[in-house]
C-alpha cells in the first residue's frame, strides 16, 4: 500500500541543485513539508521562495555535511521546529574524477569521502533515534551505478558510493524491526551540474562522450519521490544498467581487459619529473 506524503517532514541534503532541488519541488507538490539543506544558502532561499509561491511548504537549513557540528545543529533545528523527520533523503555529494596520483589528498580525497560517505553516515546516525522511537521513517540514500561498477578515474568516488551501498544494506537490516525503510538509489549519468565539476580533462571527455545516455534530473527526482511512496531496497536508474551491472559481476576479467585496452592505455600517461 503506498505511503501518503502529505504533511510528511522531508529533510533533503544537497538540495541547492540537481536531484535534490527537483525532488524538493516534487515532494512539496505532494503536500510534504520540505527542509532544504545545503551549503549554498542563496540557492536554497530562492528554491524555498519558489516552492512557497507554488503553494508548498519549504524551510532552509544551512548545512555542510562534511562538518559534524553543522550536522548536529541542523538535525536539532529540524526536530525543534517540526518534532520529527519522516523522510531523510541523503543526496549531498560530489565527484573529483582523475587518475589517483593526480588527486589532491585533501580537496579531492578527504573532502570527497567526508561529503559522500562520512557525512551521510553521521547525519543518518543523528536522525535515526527519533525514527526508532516512533517506529516509523524512510531513509533514501543516493549512491550511483559507480556503487556497483568502479571504472577508471572513479577510484575515490566509486569507493564512497560502494560504501554508501554497503551502509544502506547493513542499516536496512538493522532497523527493519523498527518499521524504518532504508532504500538505495543508483543512477547512471544524468543532466545535473555533476559533470561540470569533476575537475579533470579525461573525466570531462568521458561525460561528453556518454551524454547521449543521460537521463534528466527530474526523471531521477520523480523516481525518488516514487520510492518514498513505495519503498524498496534498491532502485537502479535507468533500468538497463541492471544487466550491465550483472555482466560486470559475471565477467570482471573481460571488463578489466576492455577498459584497459580501450581507455586506460590510451589516456593514462605518467607525469614525468614529478
């Protein structure tokens, strides 16, 4: 039986653009109370005004998920104002995609892990007790197809998204007796700002070449809202990535060889003199 989203308090991280912003608009149209969380407060404010002008309810909470003190403050603010969080959409994330030796140890590695994985875990940890006390709630974690398949250039990003998948599966089993649903979303390429901020020429070339495979941000957002209404453990988007994932798991050696011959040997050159 589908869950009603009317008057549900929905906390969305990474709500300033892409999947988060589009999901916020759609949740608001369903009658949910959307709490918009991200670093770019100016964008959140504009989005909240847009939602309110359309008759919805939206509230802004500044949040950098890489900062534990901000996570604690944000969760407490939401609970103080609304008494509960019915749906947590862990959407915040970014990617720095390059050969490992070229990644900055802090900006590209530590921060990426903090935002994509550690922050998601810490936020969920703080939201969970109120859901457990009410024996109700839905947690939706945004991972990626890179949480199943780890291509070249994606070493850190794929590590974080594999981590999100493992965390999602373990948590779902931990909290099932409390009536809490934990779902994972695994999209492939989409028309968001992600590809513009990856930081390397090889990754931008990959995104440009694969652009014809992209789905829209609104498509992913609609499926996210649908997942909140009909929770399920795993949602891979679009559907045809599921057999691709199966193939990679069934024939990993063949996939390794193909990527080495067609991509890595052509583009991965040592930085001489460094």
